[in-house]
C-alpha cells in the first residue's frame, strides 16, 4: 500500500502510524535511508550490541538479557 506524505520546510516527513506499528518503529529506532534510481528506500535497522554499548555503561545491565531482546543467542 502506498501513502502520500508532505515534506515540511526542513524536508521532514511523518511515517504513517499504520506503517510505524507494522514495522515496530519507535522513538530512537534506527532507520537506513537509501536512494536507488530516484526512489527513496527506508529500511528499519536492527540494533547491534555495539549500538547499545553506551546504555550498558550508564547502568547495570545483563548482557544476556540485551542479546535476547535483540534476538541474538548467547553462546558459551
């Protein structure tokens, strides 16, 4: 399904609520924007453990819990 969105004066657009919900896009979600043959492609990027490294330094966090939340299996 296609959506028509309007860019504001800074070029920002709002991702429709239905799309955000379907792709689980929340505040702070990582997105990759590419331009291919004159078409904008926006992809959701799954965060890596390195992306959240700064978070773990600020508070005590269980790395296995983080990896589980990211969908990684911890191998020992």
